[in-house]
C-alpha cells in the first residue's frame, strides 16, 4: 500500500504509526513496518 502525505504534516512518523495501528494491523497478532520516502515533483 502506498500513501502520499503532504510534507506539511507535523510529526510524520507518529502520524503514520497511528494510521497503521488503527487501520492496517491487528497489533496483537501481527507486525507492520513502513518506509518514508520523499517524492520530488517535477
């Protein structure tokens, strides 16, 4: 899954972690990981 998040979001890591825990994973039984990449628009 890919998400595009505006650069202006403060504390990006905590925001992504919150989304993962609420939407993607059953944290009791599953693990998750994520990567943050900067995308440069042309």
